[in-house]
């Protein structure tokens, strides 16, 4: 059976036989404009519609129901929001001719005017067990023209940055009273936490503000001492000189600024590669702070992706060549002639930080400052970065949708999470195109 949401979609795009349309009462109907689709669930489904009924042009609201009787079931009678109704659109008219509703509002019945193939296809999508509903049928998303895909992915990327990234950025701006440098630092810290430790890194950055690190930048190793100390990772007795040095330094700064460290039990270590241990990522963050206190300014000034990547080039203290955690020498490196890893940040991590932190933040700053150049620069970086390789992107690839760069992979992630999993096929440009194609085939056959 057709859903009300699908019927609204059909009305919005006129995917039905609208020639010789007439009301239940027998008056001819011309759809000048179907109205603005109201999708928030409050009030009439379509507003500011223009409908010519008989010889009179009406401007007002349109309500869509599966059956005429749904008007009473949904308790619209007596609701002041429906006083400007000019047309009641239903799939099936099931009220008696003398009913008050039919006397009060003109009604149009669409049963027999809607493609059964379209209804059937939509039902198949809604019943699919696989995440990407339209991928399991013939003439699926891989058959949609590339131009449609390109435009949709551009919108999806902007949508992802506006929704998910935008909420956090707005919250951070409010918390920091509009300090973009502080916001960049918090965002960068969260990025270092990846998925498992993102919340802890954000809490650490909030508790250890960027201005505090900048104020003590003249003290060697102050950033590392503050970050490790505030992370709760400098507590207890250490054997190695380096953590003992950081511990002494933090003790003085903690007393001076009355600092309160986090509970160290909140850090996640299990199922992490050693290179992603909180200790290594904290050491890298401290190193970046030491290199420049003007994080965000340097991102804005970068002209090319390679120039931006240069900001993340660093060399950690020699201690981290042989350790992943304090006082724990890497087992396969029993002496200092067998280093376990490079002291610089890996390319994959740099790409991750630019993709998830730098580019969205520069884009948002450009949006708030009405700078098309900054927004375009952020998008250009995304088109130069390599695509992500995760389960979602591999899922799309199985159905013939290949991400060419990071902009594509982020857009496909947004599509998968916000549309496919939630079965928002009617709000998806790809789903819309596939249903439109079914409607076109139906019209050709008539």
C-alpha cells in the first residue's frame, strides 16, 4: 500500500496523471504550483500553493492524506492551522458525499492516476534488509548519470559540514566567545582522539585551554607537561627521566594555575594500534603547539595542500622512539639501536586531520565571513586528499559507486548514514531520479 510520505512526494513533483484532473465534486483542477513541502510535521503538508479550481485561482495550503477519513483520524477538524486550506488531496476518497469535509474543502482523489510500478518500487526499497535499498534492484544507483551524482555529492558534503561539524563548531564558538583559535585547538585535539578517544581529547582541550599553553610556550616541554598532566597520565612514580621531568614541570604549573586533571581511567587503549595510543597522540599535539600558537591563522594562510601538510611535519622527543607508554620500553627494541618507529606523524594521520578538522573549519569560517575563496579552498583540499577506506566506502564500491577522493567518501558517508539507513529515499536525489525514471516509463507506455 502507498505511504502518505510517498503520496506527498508524488504530489510535490506531479508524478501522476494530472491532465483532466478534477475534484470529487466535478470541478476542473489546474496545479499552477503544488506548494512548498512542509516536512517538519506541523501544520498542512504544503503551503503557499496556487491551484485553479474552476475559473478561480486559489492561493493557500494543501493537505495530503491516504484516505479522506484520515482528516478526522489526525484530528485536523477544529485545528486553526488548517483554516487556509484550499485543497484536500487523497489517494482514496472514502467518505459519504454529504460529509462536512467534502462540503467544506475541495477534494482530489489520485487513485488510478499514480504509477503502480512506482508504488511497487518504493515498497521494495522499504522492505530491503540491506542498508542501501536501491542498490539491490536493477537499474540502481550505478546507472544514474554522473552529473546527477556529482551535484548530489557536493550538496551532501556541504550538508555534512553544516549539520554534524556545524553543531560542534557553533557550540565551541559559544563556549569560547567566538575565539576561532581556541575552537581550532579544541577541534584539532578531538581529531587526535580519532573515534575511541575523541571525547576525552575534547574534554582535555576544554580543561586545558589553548591560551594557557600559549602563555607558557617559553618554557621548554611546558605543552607536553600540561597536556599529559591534565590527561591524568603523570600520576604515580616513574622510573624514566623524561616522564619524571614532565611530572615535576606539571606540578609547578598545576599549583600556579590551580589545575584539575582528568580521570585517567577514561582513556581507551584496547584494540588500538600503538601509534594511536593516547600518549603518542598527546605528544604529537604538544609538538604542534610548540611549533606555532597560531594554529588557525596558519591554516587560513595555506595556499596549497602541500603547504598545509607541512604544518603537521614534526619530530617528537627521542623518548618516543622507544616507547609507546611511559616506563614501558618497546619489547622488540631491547636497546636503543633498534628504534620501533619514526618520530614523525604518518601521512594517513595528517590526511585524517585535514579531512576531519582543518577543511571543515576553514570552510565554516569562510561561510561566516562570506568568503567564497576560503570555502572553495577547503573544497579543493578535499578533492586532492585520497579517499577513505572503510566499511561504508567498500559497501558503495560493491554496487559500482566508487569514491575518487575524500570529498566523495565524505559525501557517501553522509548519504549512507543520513539517508540510506533512515530510508529517506524520497529526500535523496538518487532515489528521486530512479522513481522519476519509473514515472517517465509509465507515461511513455500510456
